[in-house]
């Protein structure tokens, strides 16, 4: 039984290299790191579960009974379901499978596992949870259906996953073209809304746009730093280890400044030179970066700021050797 738990842990969190000369200190450090990872993973699952329930309520309580649409992969699923009568639950999974595989390639395995859990959970929630039909007023349906759907997306992103794969596609395309993530998402949604206007009605497309706007604003409200990129400044006495972690584990570029430190959280009272690390990551990587920095230096001073867009400087994600 213990061996099975070890295999499951390695699958989710990744197996670390064996220490050729294990010591009491290194064993204690690894034990602490694993506890942090387990705690973080459980917190993420809780947020994702809340996101699933909220998004399911938005779909079953508002959008589905009134044949409303949304943007992104969810909007595609709703549109195809209305046109063909095919099960929405199955469409949510089928349409998002390519995005899960893409997320595994351009982000990491943990993200792909969480996203698969989130999308499967949403599919099951839509299929089996008896959500009540709240209203048939079109304006209320568009606004509050979008609100709960956006809340679900936002909570899932806070948990390190997505329940709509369009954003993963946008990240992948932006890395290989001159388009920003926002440009790609806008183009995808224009195609969805234009298709709904042509295949269903202009009124349906207009309400779909209103639903999408309500959802996107809710996501903005729930997630701090909702812009596509987040700039992170890290001040730590262990800057060298943090720079290696960012470049090797996250595959991101860094800039190192030289500065002076005075009295800090860890008790230093004398001024001395130290390194200040700056990097830019996607919002899906914020949770992972915070966890890795806490492992290295719990007293590190971390400042995050929203970055609307950027060009160049990001190292392509690569698999670690060994």
C-alpha cells in the first residue's frame, strides 16, 4: 500500500533525483518539501472543486435551460450541443482533450492532471447534479450565467487548472506567432459568435457576447493579476538557488539586479549587497513559483505585478534531463 502511495505521489508531483549521500538534514528538507506540495495540491483541488460547482450552476441553472451560449471551448460545446443534440457533458470532455494534451506539452504534467480533473468534474456536474433553473429572463440569464461561469473559471485558475482550454491554446499560439494571448482569445470568440449568429440567430450571438463579457469580468475580479503575464520580483539571501529553480524548473528567463538590504524579516540589521531576481511568468505558473520559492527560502520577499503584454525574453519550456 505504501508503495502505491509513493507511485501516485511521483506521478502527480514528479519524482526527484536520489541523493547519493542522504543525510538527516536532506531527508528532513525533502520531507518538508513533500508536505508543502501535498498541502498546496489539496488546496488547489478544493479551489478547483468550488470552480466546478460554480461553473456547473452557471451552465445548468442559467445557460442550458435558455439555450444561451458563451465564448471559448465551453461556447463551442454549447453551440455543437444545440445544433446536434449531442450530450453537453461528453462534448465538454471531447473538445477539451486536445487542450489538456497541449497543456501537458507547454506547461507541465501537474497542470495537465489538474485540468483533466477540472474538466471531467465539470462534465459530471453538468450530467448528474440537479441544479435548479433560476430564471428565464434573458438579461438575468446572460449576466448571472456569465457570472457563475466566470467564477468557476477564476477559481479553477487559482487552483492551477482551467475548465476552458481556449486559454492554453492561446498561450501555445502566442509563443509561435506575433499574436498576444488576448488576440488569440478574441479571434476564437469572434469565430464562435459569428457562427452562432449564422447558424442560430443574431439575438443569440448578442446575448452570447453579453454572457462572455460578464464571465470575463468575473474572472478579472476573482484572480489578482489576471493579465496574461505577471512580473515577479524576489529578494532573498538564497537568490542563486532561486535563479536556478526558475530557469530549470519553470524554464523562464530572469534578470538579476544588485541592491542593498537593511533590516528584513529574517533579522538582518546591517546593510549589505545582495541579488534581486526579476522574472515574468504566466498566471498559470504563479502558484507553482510561490511554492518553489517557499521551499527554498520561506523568508523571501516576493512582489508580483500585472504585466499587460510582453515580447521576447521568455525561455521556451523544456524537459529536464536526467
